[in-house]
């Protein structure tokens, strides 16, 4: 069973700007340090990315995987379609706009196919989440 981790950050921008950066997957390698490449494979009926292939290098966790996205009212959720090192991945960006700022809550649950010592797995998860949120903030506010 995969553990779930959650972190939040406040970004000085409207939710639509934040969601625009989240949906621009091909540019993830520019701001999400662990992502080395990303390509949209399919789009939904509204033209939003539906399946995306990523290559990840987060220290002890290296993987190429495909995620399926579901665009919901307050953000986006995703689930693993296929991966080399992961059995499952479930995540969510929940956006809550308050005035001129947006609180972004990132929830991630990953189950690896290969056993990884708990300490290394927690460090890698923390690194992935920290870099995703701080990178997102820098990208949107920059």
C-alpha cells in the first residue's frame, strides 16, 4: 500500500494562471527539476491533455511513465497508466483562489514496483513534491 503525502503553497496569481502552467506539460523540464522530459500523448474532448508521458530522475527514483489526467472544477487529478518503476501513482493539484492569490495543495501517492528503503523513498517523495511546488510558484510568479 502506498503512503499519501500532501503539501501546500500559496502562489500570488489567479487559479487560471496556475492551472495554465500545470497544463503546459511539455514545459515541465524547464521548472520541475526531477522531470527530464514530458510529452502529451492524447487530449480530451475539450483539448486538455489527457495522457502524458514523463521521464523522471529524482535521485534513487528514475522512471518513464504515463499518467492519465482528469480535469476537475478545483484542479486536476491523475492516475498511473503505465510505468517501469511504479505500480501505482495517484495525485492531485487542488487550487483554492483567495483574492489575488491561489493556495495549491499537492497530494501524491506512489507505490514502487522495486523495494526502496523507507528513508530513501521518503526523501525522494519530499524532493519531488518540494521541487514541484516551489518550481510551480517560481514559474507562475516569474
